């Protein structure tokens, strides 16, 4: 079996903490729902096609992850 990487371990720790702490669970849920909310907003309010909205949000997520990784490495 393959060993989990550092990002997977952090995700597992967050999931475990969220099970025991309602505030963490609520914050985690709101963060997890945000990309879907942004896609819905782009489609419903601004008339973007689904594939464009999904692609734009995915690119934002990748940039945020890259920025976070660079900050952690600094």
C-alpha cells in the first residue's frame, strides 16, 4: 500500500478534527462549498457556460494551492 503524502495526511487530520469539533466542521464545510457557490454564481448571475465556470474556479484553486505551498516553503 502506498504511503499518504503530506497533503493527504493534513486532510485526514482535518477530517478527524472536524468530527470532534463543531466549529472546525462548520468552517470546513463552508470552505468546501465555496467553489461550488462560485461556479453557481458565475453561471446563474453572470451567464458563464458550465465548462468555463468550472475551469476558472479550478485555476483559482490551483493558484491558491501553489501560493499556499510557496508561503509554507518560505
